[in-house]
C-alpha cells in the first residue's frame, strides 16, 4: 500500500447535515435522526490548552498540602514526579495510536480494536462514569471554597496582621445557590460551537498557566524575604531537621480509630497514599486524545504528538515546581495541613499556598487565591462535561451493543446540532452534575473525597487498558526502512512501519513505557483502598475504592452475554479486529523539519535572520 492510499484527515460532515441517516448493524436497520458527526474546528493551540486546563482543577491547589503532610515536602516532589512519569507513559501510548488513527472515542476504539470489543465498551463507560463524577466533585468543591474562614486562634498563632480572614458572604449563602449558578454556566459553555468553546478554553488555560507561574515566583520571593527577615532560619528550613525531606510519620484514621505509622513503614504508607491522591489531579492527561475527532489538520500540524508532549512536560514541571516552592514556606506539620481522613477534599483555608501567604503575613492575596481556586474548579468542571459528553457520543455510535428498547435513546444521543455539538450527550452527562447537591449534606469533605477516589479507581482502569491496547498495537508494527511506505506487507502479514518518514508520532522504547504504566496503574488500583481494611473495617471507603472494578467486570460480562447469547465464560470468543488500515500520515517527510524540532535554516552561519526566525518559531510552538 502506497502513501497515496493513506487516508487524509479531511472530513465531509458539513454536507447533507440536516438529512436523516440510517446505519446497518447486525442485519438491522436503525434510524438516526439528523447529523451525527462532530466538527473538526479545533487547532493545535486549542487542543494544548483544553488538555492543560483539564488537569488544573482542585487537585493541585487543595490536595497538594495533603500530599506534603503525608510524605513531607521532598517526598511530595518525588511523588509528583513518579505519578507524572506513570501517566506520561500511558498518555504517550494513547498519543501515538491516536496520531496514527485519529478516531472518535479513541480509548473505546483502540481497546475494542486491539484488546476485545467488550473491553472497549466497558472502558468507555468507565471513563464516562469517572468524568460525570468529576463534574459533581468540582462543583461541590466550589461550594466549599465559598466557606472560606480561618480561625482566630490560627491567625494569632502565626502572627497574621489581621484578626479575621474569611468570606462572610460565602458563609451566609446556601451552597445550593452556588451549585445552581455554576452548573448552569457549565452547561451553557458546553453548548457553544466547538470553535467558540476552544477559544474560551484557550483563554482559561492561559490564565491558569500565568497564575501558576506567578504562584511559583511568589513562593520564591516570600521564601527569600522570610529568610532575610529572620522569620525562618534558612531558605530550606522546612526541608531540614527538625522537619525533614520526608515526614517523620504518617497518621490515618478508620472510622473512630487513629493509626500512627513511623519509620520506613510510615514513609511507604505516606508515599502510597500521596500517589493515590496525586492521580486524581493528573488523570486528565488523556484529554488530548478525546479532542482528536474535532481536531483539524492533524497531518499538517502534528497536533496530537505535540499536544501529548506539551501536556506532559507542562503539567509535570509546573506541579513539581509548585509543590517544591510551596514546601519552602509551609512546614508539613502545620495544623491546617493535617488531614487524617482516608479521602477528603477540603476548603481554601487548608490550601498550602494560602497557608504560605498567611504564615508570611501577606494580606489580600489569600482572597485572590481562593477566588482563583473557584475559577479553576469551575473551568475543570467545564472540561469534565466536555470530555464526558464526547465519550458518551462515541458510545452512542456503537450501535450493536445497545438493546433494541434503548435504540431510541441511543439515536438521540448520537445526534449532533447543526454546529456539530452533541447536545443530547452534553445534557445527559450534565444531569449527573446534580450529585453536587450532596455538598449540602453533613460531612461534605468525606463525600467529596469518596467521589474523587471512585473517579480515580475508574481512570486507573482506563489507563491500564490503554497500556494493554498499545502493547497489542506494538505487535502490529515494525522498524522498517525509512524510505518504505508507512504500511508495508511482509510474508508474516501487514504491519505499520514506525521508521517511515511520514509516521506521525514515535516514542523510543514506548513498549517499555506502556508496560511501566500498566504495572503502576495496576498496583495503584489493587492497593487503592488499603486503609479501608484498618479496624474497624470501613464499608463506605471500601466500596468507593473498588466498586469500579465490579462495574467494569459487569460491562464486560454483559457485552458477551448480549452479543453471544452465552453465559459460560469459557465459550466466549475474543472479538478483535487488529485493524491497522487507513492510518493518517504526516505531510512533512523530513524529520528535521517537523514541528517542535529546532533546525537551522542557514547552515553557513549561526547568527543570521533566518536562524533567528526559526528559533522564535521553535519557542512559540512549545509555548502556545
């Protein structure tokens, strides 16, 4: 097969959009009313910022302090690097497959194509389920942020220049009011045409990037000022004894019982708990692949490859620098950082960066930071609805697994507006955001924490399946001659040539990284709920930690029973296509001239206008 046979990414969904369509599956004709295709309107910069914005929600600002408390400031930095490497490995696997096959619902398609159709079906529902929970979690957290109040005892203890620090209007307003306001705003933004949505997300992402960079610089300045003013003994006081790189012990609770782990056991327990907490913050890495069906000019701009690498580098770097610098100004045993609960998401006064401001006597900024946290949680809620609606739309396109009685629902979910927005999927996913009203119940932090850990478990399954899918995909590739076509035929069969000049995305030793991600996600999932086994046994925490495994298994079993009419698992057949036909090639065949690579236009001299222009272009590509 030659390069001319490789499918381009040009689409024709704008044609005949208002005509009802019908599709055939399993010898049954099913009616689809109106357009069903998403529109390719997102550019590379939109994809970059949508992915970045989806990973910057409440996790970094409200849970980084808990991570520092669990394992100490140095341990927190290591924990973020370790979890970042696991997710980077998994998302690189997904990124390569999506760059070659930019399909709708890639986590569903690739699992179905390379693992088993039942696994693809199940993992799609798991990802959707995880993100409708995130919508409710982010909105519920907003209500907690409005209840911003430091105790007078704490302010006196740290010698804060003001006697009170709180949002009185937030304390006086019912949480239900904020839930209604922000849920409506999230819905309206997601009903916009995808291009307009992309522009708004680009603005949101830029604001977050600037704000986080500012917080990092702020922490450095405050740390230097405190050292010069003798408020601290040295700039690294909280990384040294009597505090230390790691925390001295780890304390946790189960119901009404408190457990103290010390020494190496305490560090192991603290690190494991910290990594589970961190995963919730970073689970949005795969958003890059979700945007593939609405991403224009994939072959020209190499959007998926660049966005995958940018999101990994940006998020890991910013998270790590943020945690490192805030750890310079806050001791891990600060009373507002202490959190003994198994899972919880707390208010703005427990944020490490806000505590750093208060301990340093900085006024005004705590209010601004808490307001930014509200914006960040709102933006992440908008992202979560976008992701869940696209996943549900992809599931609605899998016609043969829906029962006949649900085909009417499926056909409505599959339908898009004239602008290519899956409005029915948006609304259906949004309805689960009403779970945010749980925040008006007693002990909302525990409810929010259990919702977050349930979402974490679901996404651990998703990333594990992505890694397995890539390992199967890797068996269909080979490292051939660069001058050969992207798809080559050998006596053993048809393979993708990863060394081809027009192969869109290749990471070295990616199979090893996929195996590393699979191992990491599997271990985290297995021991996700270890604290629920402490006496007395916590049924609620156990269910929150492991019910996702049961749901995943149920979907796999239900698929086979429905599709094969067979209850005996030993008689089930593995349904997989291993299809690698019609890959998308990149237009630029010269590897040196690919976007994101630095090369000199004029090799006769280094300092000239042409080379300066190339350097500026290189910097802009990685910044935008």
